C-alpha cells in the first residue's frame, strides 16, 4: 500500500511514554506543526486525556486502520509493543521511524546515527529507520570525532537514569528516597531492589528492567558506527545511577596520534559536542537537561598511559533521541 503523497498525518504509537510526550512536543515546534497527530498506545494507556496542537486529545488503541494514510509513524513505546504493531505500520506505506529498539533486529532497517547523509540522496525505497538510544548516539558521535585522528581502542561506561524505565521508574526512586529518609522499608515493584542512594550493575531478579539487555542494544547501535569507520567496537558497560533524568558517561580513548587538549576540544566542537569548560560549574546530568546536544567536560590525558584520553559527558536521555528522530523525518519528508 502506498501513502497519499499529500498526506500530513503522523502517528505516534507509544504516545503516553516520556519519549512519546517529548516527541509530540517537539513536533509541534518543528516544520510538522499543524500536521494531524494521531496518538496511540497500549490498552493500559488508552483513554488518557492529553493535548495535541493546543487541543484536547485522547490516546487511542491500535486498531485496524490506525496507520492508514499516515505519512510518518514514530514508535516511542516499549520494544514488545513495537514488535506487535510494526508490520501493520509498514504495510500502510508510511515511513516508519522506530525509537524503541525493535527495528534493530529487522532485516533491511537503517540505523540512523544523526550524522548520516540522509536527505536529498536518500534511497526512497528505505522506509524503516531505527533511531539509537542516547548512549548509542553519544558513542557513535564520539567514534565519528576520534576515528580520523587515529582511534585504536575505546571503552565507555554509561550511567542510566531511572526515567529510562518510564514514569513508574521515576515514581519508585522518588518514593524510595522519601521512605529511606523516613527510616521506612522501601517499595521495589519496578526495579526489585533499592535504587535510591545506590549504584548497581544489575537490578533485582524479578525486575523487567535488564541492564544486560540495555547494554546489548547499545552495542548493536554502536557497532554500526564502528563498522563505518573500520575500527574495533568499543567496550560498553551500563550501570544504574540514582538520578531521575539524563545519562552521564565516561569514555577512555586510546589514540595512535599525538593530540593536545586544545586540539581534541576543537575536534569535539566540530563534531557537534557542547564543551562545558567552566571549572566553577562541574558537568553533570542536569547540564544536558532539555538539550538535544551532547555535553562534554574538558578532555583529560592519562599520565600513566600516553595517548590515552578521558572524556566525561552527559546527554538528555529523552530529548536527544526524540530530536534526532524529528531531524531525520525533516530530511526524508518533502
């Protein structure tokens, strides 16, 4: 089925998620302002009252015909929800942009890293795109920046905020923090362990949140950039951080060319990173809040390992992938 050429319909399955809400807000500020937005989600969110284009809107269930005449479909819900509805969206003839991670396992899907030359020279036969997570986008951009100056090896540790588990994750951290400060036992329905005041390398056995699976997704996203630059895949680790919003990360990069701090700062700036150089205001996850840019502190050399540099960064885990998805859509839609 082919979509009507003049269609101005956008469908957002997963609209009640934090990512879906952010995407909808950014769409209303983009060239798609004024387009018809259809908000869909799983049964538990159906009937939720929200707004679109300044008017009241109700989140609807996915039904037969939900994707008809859609120009673009943005999947922003869970990976399982996307897997159940991806075929119907593709059969509608719309361009499908997936932010859930489900499309990473679909043959023929294009992983778009935000630095790719998609637009005027795009292959019009490609209608399924995967947008990496914030860690995947950050790692890919760092590979793009450092590969031309002799990157030989990289390792990155990402610190995951609870908002990656949605509103329920935020509420659990908030509740646990309050309960612990009041010397009460903590509730653990989302993470099955204490996440407040705690750094972890995995959650409880009964938790649906799985740091190992998240690490696997990030590795798959980053491997696309590594293959393009013909460099070894970075080593990736993901840890839980007791913060609400924003990924932070530390990267160790080994270079086989001699570089100064000033040179690396300029390289990172040209790659699109925002450099936070104010020593009186240390970089943290809050610096990136509400920003689609990836923030870096000044790179530091490792005195014990010549040629090795440390990078400390932060990115908004919701805004960055949402803004990247809209950037892609603007390039693809005439």
